[in-house]
């Protein structure tokens, strides 16, 4: 191990020897900083300017990204492609819900508050099951849940939406195992 005399001198400056048997370090001296006495130099100003330019570029990218995402989301939602949790004003037969894997039917928001109940009927008109109201979600749409997956209903089933005014809307489901929007 090679030790320079400068290194020894520096160590000696930071150490205080009280006796040959005990060597203790003196506490490090911290320079007193007075912000009013600090004057920026050209290098500091240049670095600060670069930092401001960098932050401005980041903000521009964030704003452009937000605009693009907002436009894409608006287009998807207006086309009824909101996906899980999306907003749409369409009827949705969802054969396998995330909650329990069973059928859930979402009604258009313009029917919210106007529905007395829904049921799925077989092609022969026999009622297979009535939907259980589970709340209003996804943009003000009433949800009705069923006890089995949509694929277990026969092809050609019909959803009967009973309105409080006495009318009934009927929607045909050709392939109950597939997602259907109308």
C-alpha cells in the first residue's frame, strides 16, 4: 500500500491528537452558507436554462400525449368501444362478466330509471331466467346479472326489457356465447 505525504498531511489536518494513546477526529467544519452572498455564475445560469428547456419539452410531450389519448378515448367511447368500464349508450350482452364469469346485461343509459325488470326467454317464448338488478354503473347504465354464463342460454334467445310504462323492448341474441351490442 502506497501512502503519499500529501494524504498523511490531509489526515493529520482533520485529526486531533490528545495523547499518544488516543486519537480522535475533530468534527468536520461546515462552511457557512449565506444565500444573499451567492452570486450565480455563467455555468450555473447555463445549466438552469438547460433544465428549464428540458422541463418545457417534457410538458409539451405530456400535453400532446394527453390530447392524443383524449381524442382516442373520445372516439372509442362514441363508437361504443369503451371496453370494460367504458361509457356507451348501447345495449350490451356480456356473456362472461369479470365479477363472477356469468352473464351481465347492461342497458342503454337512456333507459335508466325506466326499467321494471328484464328476463331472458328461449326461442319458444319460455322464460329461462329473470335478471337481478345490480346497480347503475359505467356511465349511468343499469346492470342486470344472471346465475350462469351467457353461453349456457340457447341460440336465438331473447332479452325482454320491461319498462315501467308497460312497454317491452325485445332484443334477439343469435349467439349467446358472444358479446352482443345493439
